[in-house]
C-alpha cells in the first residue's frame, strides 16, 4: 500500500471497528474480539508508515475541500508519527485491560464504551496526521464529543456533572480562543498548512505574536494549562480505562501534541524568540501548583490526575524554550509520560477491582496482596520521577540540558523542585504498599490480583517504560527530525 492509502486505512480501521463492535452488542466475546482485532490492525497500519517517515518521506492525502483553500488533508511527519504510534500501541494495551475491568466490575453499557473508544482513536489518528490547522481543529473537536459519553459513562449525577465540566471547558476554550487564533492565522498567512519553520509573516509585531500565542496555548484546553485544567480532575468520575484514555492514549496527548505542532509548524522557533517568557512562567507555575495539589490528595485517581496536569506542562515549558534540544525533550516526554501514566491508572483500576480501595491512605500492605500490580506501579512512578533505568529520565535529561544550555535557571529550578515533588507524592505509596503492614482488621491482603487481562496489560506498559530506556535510539532518531540538533 502507498503512504496515502495507509493514512486512509488508519482513519478507516477504527471507524469500521466501531461498526463491527456495535453489531456484536449481543455477543460479548465477539465484541471484545472485534475490539482487540481492530486495535492490533490499527497499530500494524500505523507502524507500516514508520520506515518511510524515518527515511524522510512525508506521505500525504487530501480528503476534501469544503471551503476554497481550506482542505481537510493529512500528512505524516515525525511528531505525528510518534503520536500515532503511541496512541495505537496503547489502545491495544487498554483494550486488553478493559476486557478484564469491564467484566469484573459488571459495568453497564459496555458496547457503547467500546464503540466510543474506537471513535476516539479514529479522531486521535486524524489529529496526529492533520496536515493543517483546519483538519486538526475538526478532529480535535470530534475527539471531545466522542469522549464525552465515556466521561459520563456511569450516568450518576456526579458523572453527569463531571461530563458537563469536561464538555464546557474543552468546547469553550476551543470556540473562544483556538478558533479565533486559527482564523487570524489564515488571515495573515493566507494558509493553515503546517510547514517547518512556520507560516506566519516575518513582519508580524511581537505584541501580535504574543497575543496569538496566548490564544493558541489557552485555546488548546486539552493541554490542561492553568487556569483551564479543571476538566481533567472532573473527568475522573469515569471508569479507569477511560481515565487511561484521557491521560495517556488520546485526550491530553492530543493537547500537548497540538501545542508542539503549533509552535514548530505555525510559529517556528525563530519567529517566537523573545515572546515566550510568560508561557515559561505559567507552565512552570502549573507544574509546581499541580504537584502540590497531588501531594495533598488522598484519592489515588485525583493524585494521578494532578500529576498529569503537572507533567503535561513539562512539554509546554520545554517547547517554550525554543531550542532544538528542548523540542526533542518535549517530544520524548509526550511518549514516555504516556507509558508511565497509563500504567499508574491501570494499577489504580486493578487495586479498585481487586481490593475496592480508592484512597492512598488505604494502601498499607497492598503490595503483599498485589505484587505484580504494585511492581508495575513502582516502575511507572520511577519513570515519571525521572530515575533511570526508566524512560522518563531521558526526556527530563534533554529538558534540563536545554535549560542549562540556554541559561534558563528558572526552568532548571522548576525541574528540580518538581522532581522532588514527584518523589514526595509517589514514593510514599510504594513504601506503604511494600513495607507497611495492612491496617488492623484489613483482611484484603489474603486475596489475589485483579483479573489476568488487567495485570497483563499493566505489566506490558510498565515493561515498556524500561525497554524504551535501553532501546531509545529509534525514538531519538525520529524525534530529531523535528528540529535537527545543531540547526
């Protein structure tokens, strides 16, 4: 198949999978087989594009042109390739996990759940391969709409309230900030295409650049930059596989991916020189403030949610440094955070399923009952703290190196402080799980792990955090194509 055909196949496979899943709603085994087969087929299709992109090819296809000069078009470049690989690989992991979770917890509306998951991956691939701002915006909004039923899945008042916050903040930021930014870009540049080095005219005033950048950064609400972050903890009312989708596979990664895409391909690093100090400050504040909230959160999923808000701003802050090394670190963090955070959420869901515990204060001795789950949790926590040999060390290394190289000591201070805060809110969980006795009267430690599909999935993603550390060269070679080091 040609590159263009592979792009269209990658978009079509999850859509066809969603139809197949819906048709199998009366046969759960067949429905779940269709989910697994679709996710595996999507990964194979996306991976088939990798060698060409690594060799410098840029496959593209134009789908339609609803307005003159504003086509819905797709193009595969290195950043989109990274995002699509991560999303499709982790959909397989999440699908395995979901089978165990949804059955063990006897969740209602399981067919709708799997259908919306497939539609969310179709939208994610559309975002990853978007050739211009119009296509990105279209699939970005579709992703918000198709994930809303997942957030409100349980149908309780709390779930509905969380869903409303989710929808209001993400659609609100898009309409109020992102769409005007895109319209203004088209007005001054005459195009919305993504191009290396940017598309904005050189004569654009610094003040206009700053305002436009602010519209994009706050308009991309999925990046959870404060103060537009509340949708993310509100969405924690969803089932754990949905939390994993939001935090690792699709939604938040679509946010920071879009931030990187706009900075690299709309503005260009050189064009933004001298205009991003405020963005470094706000992202640094988000990193530290969210970490402090996480440190004080007893609910495990809430702690992980605020950890995600903090970690996302690593990508934003690194991108705002505007150096090739910082862009490399930002792209790598998009990948390594995905594998680490999905593992943590899958572990949280396994703990809930097997032991019915949701609070950090309830986890004393849980590692004796669930050694596989808590070992996976530990590996993922080490990655997000940035301790080798976990992959999170690599991205943090590049971000810190860039800060030192460019004399950005505020960024260096934020990275050091946040790493200490990461350790402060993750390591006590590990210590309590393995080195404290279960609380008096707690007999839950005599039971076993969660269902095996859940344990298998979280061990696969945890193992990947170690494998990526030792086999990072292909990842680095792809990421270096974004902005060649030394350019």
